[in-house]
């Protein structure tokens, strides 16, 4: 099988950055494209940066040519994006739009980071938006869709996120009595699991991976 082409959305976040590094180190991928506003600091012969405002109506179609797998790791916070309309546009509409275009260009797999507890019927705004995003991505009709629902992500960010800080601080203690599904999970682990699933042979369909299952993926 010839080497594949990957397209990464949200490459500057914890999961996206780690995933980009892992994709570049993987011989199964001949090219790794980054679509977004911020140019990555990584320099690599396989890396191609395509500048774009993801929330704008039009996106460069050249980014999708010959792409096999799309990895969507985009996400924001209510603190960073307090306007609900803008928040929904980033967390729900961008992944849905990327999946829709990907389907047109014959993308084989769409792998997206969602959240533990995501549900379109949730009473909580954040979880409801994530659930609606999942439904829209599924509606795109891409043959293989992999949805990852991690708990609190662990890793060093440029911006301060209280929930993630507390989870990282107390993780050595809480992991002994908090159910595995709800424990903090390393962003590098999520990224590794996404890569494993992208390289795994599977039938067409939808796979949803809860946080504890994501941990298990990299062990087997």
C-alpha cells in the first residue's frame, strides 16, 4: 500500500501538536498537511502548512486533494471564546464543514476529538455542542469515522486552564479511587490512539472511544 496523506485540523493544541509530531515520524504517511491560521513551529520535509481561517465560508480545496485521513483536534473554551455563537462555530461547525468537504474529496477516515459526556441532548452547553458536532460529522457520510471522547487532558499548555491544572495536580492520588473513564488522560495518549486507529484495518462505520478505551487502545 502506498504511503498516505494526512490532514490535521487544530495542530496547535495539546492533542493536535502531539499528533502532528507522531504523524511526521510515521513511515505510513508521505505527507502531513496542516490547515489553519497559525503556522506550526515544527519544520519537516513531510509537513505542508496551508493557511486558512477555518471559520470563514470558503476553505482552500487544494488542502483536501488526495487526502486519506483527516484528524480534527480543534476546540476552544468558554473563557477563550465567551461569545456562544463564535464558540459553536469553532467547536461544532468547523469539524462538520471539514467532514463535509472531506466526503466530497473521497476522504477515507475522519478522526475527531470530542469530549467525555458529549451528547446532543445534554443540559450542559459544552457537552451539547460536542454531541451536536458528533452528529453532524456522522451525517457527512465519510466511510470510517472515529470519535474520541477523552476526559480532562493532561499536558502543558500555553494558556492556563483551571480544570486541567487541578486534574494534573491531583491525578497521582485520584487515580486510585476515581473510575478509569473519568481520570485525566495525557494528550499524547489520545494522539497515539488516533494514529493507531488510522492505521488499523477496519470495516466502514462509526467507532466511539471513551476515555478508558482510549487508554486501552495503546496497550494492545
